[in-house]
């Protein structure tokens, strides 16, 4: 059988309008016990995801657990790109068991769910497995998640992948939303985020622009 290639994106690639991003429990108390990733990298990666989602107009839910009584406020890096957006505070460890969050998921009505937050083995596994069970496609931004140990994080990611979740990274998320440098309307947005919080890739963009006036498009 002959297969004919076509210049079209694969169905599993994300686009800004086909998914809901849920950012979960990026809070002080949760971060204190996170040891699978250092705090600086966690905050940078989470900031990259939040900026990308806000810039591309991705439907985004921000949710906390016991914000006032125990866990503290959500990281400024997460809330700043979404000025005025209400936090959905929960008592449940599993976000998918919170009626207010699910009402928002249903209001938005997207078939794909993208998750990031703390901790991977509890607050990400819970909604990932629950959403998969209800027929949603689930993606997990693994380097914008963290847990009490590397072991806990890795086992959680393996468990979700075995159940059908698709892992990705924060920079991958940003670049998958852009996907084509000919999309000039979001070129400066994408490269601007990368220059600020995209690590060595962002340094490279600055270098190429400064030294050679080069650009990707």
C-alpha cells in the first residue's frame, strides 16, 4: 500500500483553540516540599506556560487548594498573565472532583485537557486519570510539575502515560502553539517569551538578533 504524505499537521498536535489548560496548586506550601525540580526552574517553566497560554488566548483555569487556610497564594508568575481572573479554590486534592472546576471545563467545552502543577503524583494524576476515564484527551507538561521526590514525579508520569496521557515540556508547549514561523502575528510573542524565560534557546535568539539581525521566519 502506498502512503501519500500531506503538508498538514498531525491530529495529536495542540493548537491554541482546541484545549483547556488547567494550572493547579502552584502555591507556597506545595512548593516547599517539592524536590523533583528546583524552585527556580519550576517557577520559570510555569511562567513560560502561563505566558504562552495567555498570549495565544488558550482557555485557562487557575485553581488552588485551601488558599486562605493552608497552602497560600498562587505564584505571581502564574497569575500575572491573567489579570483579574478568578482563582477556583478547592478542598479536594483531585481537581476533577471539584464541581466549580468541572462546571468551568464544561462551559469551555474543549475535548483536550492540558495539565501542569503541584504535586505530580496527587494533584496532576487525579485529574489526568479522571479526565481520561471520561473520554478527554490529556496532555501533561511534565517540567512544569513537581513532587516530593524524583521517584514520586517519575512514577506519576509513568502512570499517566500508561493510562494514555501525553507528556510534553513547557518550551515544547510554547513552540507547538506557534508551530510555523510564518505566523507573523504571534512571532514576536513567541520569541519574546522565549527570550525572557526560554533558557538557552532564548539566549540564542538574542544572540542571533543582535549579531546578525537574524530571525526564524
